[in-house]
């Protein structure tokens, strides 16, 4: 038989879409081509490299047309959220909610800089009296949080879920004392009956929490972040030096116990990205996992926020997310969280916006400055953006870093909406009972001057401090516990009492060198005045 020469073999392999040393490469989808400029932050690669990446996990074609459709979908969603809120206000006389919706930062406030994506750059300071810049979220976030709480709170499944959460944590003696229906009776009741029973918790919750015992440190607990499974040096724990992150001698953390205290993981830092929703959900998930398994883990906010901005609420530029939608979507899809050491967080401290002549956001600069992972780009999601010129057009893909999920799997299970804009006292009762029974809460709220000017021990200032002042934007946080004023007086008689009866213990995402080791204590009335939503989260 006649032998084929090397050149002949090379031509045969090329015709089949192969290289002499590799398998057939996937073909480029020519319908995804576009003309004009490449997206800011993209990297031009060879045809071979581009095609070799097409079948990698998470690879998605980018086109300007997709960007346009995503922007249109986001605008339509914001309009729908606005209508949901307006319809609700037309049917309910709620002047405080109207005021909350209208409360936006003062354009003349030098500490709050409006950004082109509708969010804000807040300039404050940390415990070392160094300037701290953070991104707070704008009206689109506020509207989405208000609309979801308005829609979800009154649903029958949600009301049953709240009742089951509380009822299942009570003793038979307590159930009989307060004449609470069985779960079977409640499941067979109509919504009006369920609401009537649930409303009783507003009056009886003090009795239900009166006998709570201080917890003991669970086996395996550590306050050393390096001992958390998945820890990665730096990344999500910037601005946490020991010199300025110690808990204060006259703060709540160092003096009191609460049911979930020792299941909280280390305080993280979102940096100069509007990724607070990802940080709040991840922190809550880490806590619930620790409670269920006595294992403390550090999950990847970078991978989770990438999923948010690349898939669930896709955009190339601009920050933000819808807390309830994201949690429900991640639960419905069985999302498996990755550990921090799979894809470390990029705080993007040097990131700046690129604007067009109309002051619209069209890109970022320096998002990856100082970040060592090659999977990064000047985008919101920070996937690699790889592009090639073929067939007279541009072709681009977003390529997230391949990550291995944590083992055993960490999977969100679902949430309950606890916030009732028609009865915020009942909402506070639900939050307190949820926390008392070792369920963590993710809250969305407005950042007010009394928040970022909280005293050195982490106590947010009184409501009167906010008189005549404007919001500094929106935020999402994890609430880990609460303390009543009566308990506060036992050890800290000189501490300011929390208006409304006590304080919520909030784990923030602005680094451990902020307020009390990264925690802030907000009065119950702060949440009543500036709360958008509060959800109980759980994991499988």
C-alpha cells in the first residue's frame, strides 16, 4: 500500500477540523458573530484557542445584541417592580413606605457619589481612620426588594412556612399554653385563618424567647479564618488586619452570647464591587451549613457573583442583584457552591468606570489590578472574555473559571419572606423568632447616616440622627442574632438602648476593620424604618 506523506496527513486532519496532535475542535456558531468594537476587557486569541474553549463549562457566546436584550429585560423588570409597589400603595395607606421609596441620596452630599449604573460610591472610614470606599445599590435594587417582599409575603405557602418554622421549634407545653393549631390543621385552613393565627406571634414572641439559654461553643468551632475549609489567603478578607479588627471591650460581640454566634464564619470584604447580595447569601449559607454539620467553610463569592452577573441576572457592566430571586433560582437549579480556594474573590480596589459621551457605563478599567488569577476581566461577572476575528465578524465568549463544588455539596434549599410592609412590628417578631430558633436572616435595607456613623463599639446611632438626612444607597447583609435592651443592660448598662426594644446583630461585608470587628448593631426601629425585605434562608 502506498504510504501517505506528512503533508497529506496534515491536510486530512485539517479538513476534519483537527490538528495533527489533537481531537476535532468544535465549530464556531456563525450566527453569534457581530461587527464593531470588541467589549471592554476582552482578550483576542487565536482561532484554535477560541475553538478549544467553546465546550468548556459555562462558556457562553457574548454579543452586543445580548447586552441590549439583557438591558431591556432589566428595564422591563424595574418597570414591573415599580407598578407592583404603586398598586400596593394605592390599596394601602402606608406613608412610611412611600417615604422609603422616595429616599435617595442627596446629589450634593460629597460622601455619596452617583455612578452611571444607578448605584453609589460611599466614602466612609474604617477603624484605622483610613478612607473606606464601598459600593451601595440604587433604586433598581430597592424596587426589586420591595416588590418581591410585597408579592411573596402574603402567599399561602409562605405563611404556612413561617408557622411551621415557629411551631416546629416549640415544646408541646408551649403549643398547648398558646393554643396553637397543629400543622395538619393549619395546612387545611384558608389563608385568612393562617394569617390570623400567625399574627398572634406579635404579642406572644417575648414569652417564647424568654427561656432561651446561652449557647456553648460547638465542637469544631474556630475563630481562626485560616481553619475554615476552603480558606484562601487574602481574597475575600482584605482590610481585616488584627491591629484594627479586634472586637471591642464594650461591644455586643465580646460580652454576649446568642444562638447562632458560633456558627458565623469570618467577616469578608466586598471591596469596590456592588456584590453585597452575593456576600450576604454566601455568609448565611456558610452559617446554616456550619449549624447542620459542625463544619466551618469559606465559600467563593467570586464564583457565586459570577453566576449571578453572567447567567441569572446577566449583564456585562453594572452591579446589583435581586436577593430573593437569586436565592430561589439557585435553589431551584440545585446550585452547588464552590469553596473560596477554587476561585478567590477579587475586590477590584482600583476599578474605575468608562463612560460614553452620554455618561452611560460602557466598561471598566483596572478591575484586575493586583489580582493574580488569570480568570478575570473588566466586566461585572469577571469571566474571561475571549474574542477572535473570523468570517469577517467578531466572535466572543464569556468563560468563567471551572470550579469544583464543595464536597459534600452545599446546596440552597429555599427561603421564607418575613417582611410585612403592612405590619412591621409583626415582621420584627418573625425575625426575632427565626433567629432565636437558629435560622439566619438575609436583610436588604437602606444605608443611612446612623449606619455608617455608628459609634466605635458598633452601635448604630439613634433615629433622630437621621432627621433631615438622606439615604446613602441600599445594601444586603446577614443578620446573625438579636439582643433585647433588658439583656443589654445586664452587662453594658452604659450602652445606648436600641430603639424599638433592642438590636439586630449584623455581620457586614466591608471588612473586619469596620465598627465592631466587622459587625454593626442596628436598632429594631432602624429595620422598621429602612428595611426592604428580610428572608430566612436554608440549605440542604
